[in-house]
């Protein structure tokens, strides 16, 4: 059952109790014996008594939001209809005692109950009720105290049960968080053991090859420089990923501000890459900035690997409600010889779709390949 359905059922149950108690009090007042006092000659006192009976029951509707106020209202109503000659038990007050103790207001409930217990006999005597003797009045007072103790005990028992349930829920959440932390550390260890060594070897070998070539006065190929730069970047990204897994740091390692560095790095591999940012920069959510960086990174990587292109242009349009990204190249791709979508394009599409955006990746009519994405700014956090 969902939380919404549970809440609806609880509210319906509350109103059933409210209407039931108010109806029972009113029916008891209508059918019960009244005291023969001078007040009986005034019909207004009857109306006041019925009003107090009804109000005492209906006040229970607010017992969850304002238990102390309901305790006071139901207590005053009970004393009031006793004072005007209605011999009706203070049922609504017992429910209010239960609600107040359940909410944790034990001291206030005890103080209010002592005041009501002292006022009820006086109100009954003033109206002429229970003039049959002190023994009956004492027995009635003892019964009222017993009911009050029972209502308070029930409220306290449920409060303790709810507290234990909350503690159990917190324990489950802490256990789940601890297991998640352990799993992140396990993944971090696996990544460290399986990837760090291999990437370090690639990085060292590439740097050694570049160093040796330069010492010999030989021209270093663009491919070797690209391997060296890619090794450095892979080592850095792996280090950031491992730190994020170990520290559970939600801060994204790369974002929109890092795109210029990404384009500049692509230019150093021999690709003539340009970056154009249009529009006024607004506060960009971290998820959007991270996706922009990954789209540009994957697009430039694909161009370097597969496009055989000489130039590439990256255009970012900052709009009030969205960010538009377009990456074009002048490679050999044509609508006839369109490459099969790879894992990189699929990953880009999943990132964009998760943010509620749109992605188009296809060959251009004039030749080359284009990647276009639009990311809304109002659907991300």
C-alpha cells in the first residue's frame, strides 16, 4: 500500500471516530435523564448543552495537529454540559487524553486531567446531578480516574511502539547506507586493481616514447602525442572516479566550464577544433553541465577515431530555458555511408533522455557528421 493510500485511510478513520463520538454524545444527551433545576425552564440551556456535546466530539478532528488545544476544548465542553445538567460521560475528553499522551505531552495532560477531575464534580453538584449521596459520587470519580489512566496508558503504549518503529526504520536505513558504502569501496578496489596498473603502463610507455623521440631529435607523431594526452586524461578521470567512490562526493568532476580545455586539447592532436558559446550564461545545473561535457568529449573522440576529419566546430547556445549543443565535422561520413551507432552514441542518448532532452546524431548532407542536443534547464536538479 502506498503512503498516499495510507494517509487517506487514516483521515477517513479519524473522521469516522469524530462523527461517531459526536453522535454518541448527542444521542446520550437527548435520551438521558436531566437534572431538575431552575435551568430546565430555559430552553437556551438545552441548546447550549447540545452544542457543547457536539463541539466536544467535533473538536477531536484537530487532535493530531493541536492535541493540547483539543484537550482544553474537550475538557471545557465536558465541564460545561455537566454544569447545564447533562449527565453524559466525558468520552471526547478521554480520546483527547489518548491523543495528547501519544503526541508526548504527558505533563500537560496530567495537569489538565487533574483540573477536569476537580471541576466535573463541582459542575455536577451545581446543576443538581448526583445528589443521591457521597458514595455514588466517589464511585463515579474513581471510575473516571480509571478511564483517564487507561486512555493515557494506551496513548503512551502506542507512542513507545511508534518510537521503536522509527528507531527500527532508522536502523534499516543506516544498514542500507553502510552496505552501499561497502559496495562503493569494493567497486573502487576493483577499479583500482584492474585498471590503474594498465592505464599507468600505457601512460608511462607513451611518455617514455615521446621523451626518447625528442632526445633523438625525431619528430613526434600526432598519434603518439594523442596517446600520451589520452593516458594522462584517463589516469586523472580514474583518480577522480575512485575518490568519488571512496568519499561519496556528489560534486561532478567535469562540467560546462571545462569544455574550452577539452576543445583545446583536441586541437593539440592535429584536429582544427573551434568553440563558440552564444547567449547569456545562467546557473546551469550540475547534471546538465556534466552531460554537455560528456557530449562534447564523446563527439571529439569519435571525430579523432573514425571521421578522418580536419576541422570540427563546437557550438553551445545558452538559452533561458535550455542549452543547445552542436558538434560538426568535415569528415567522410555521408548519408549513404552512415556509420553504425556505437556504445558512445548510445550513452549520449541515454544521458540526454534522462534529463528530458533531445539528441540527433547523423551524417550531414554536405558531408561529415553532426551531433545536436538540447537539454532543458527546468527539469533537472
